[in-house]
C-alpha cells in the first residue's frame, strides 16, 4: 500500500492505520493502537520515503512479527 496524504490532512490530525508494506510519502500520523506488522519481503514493514517527512507514531505500538 502506498499512502499519499496531503500536509493539510496531517496537520488536522487525520490518522491512518498501519499495515504491512505501507509506504509513506508525506507527513502522516498513525492511529493510536497496537499493531503486529510483518515484513515478508524484508524491505521494511513501513517505509518512509522522501525528504522532511514526519511519521507521528504517538500512542501507537508497533511490534514486528516473525
């Protein structure tokens, strides 16, 4: 999944639920919860690309699952 949120929605505290192979290209906030993420391709369960991108994980717990 590739997530492309705009900066305005990120500032308004819209949140996304992380899932395996999530690619984030703009400022994003994760939904508050506990998440078990797999990385079957071993290329990153969540990938943040680009420059000056903020990933706000406040109140989220990310657990890698083998």
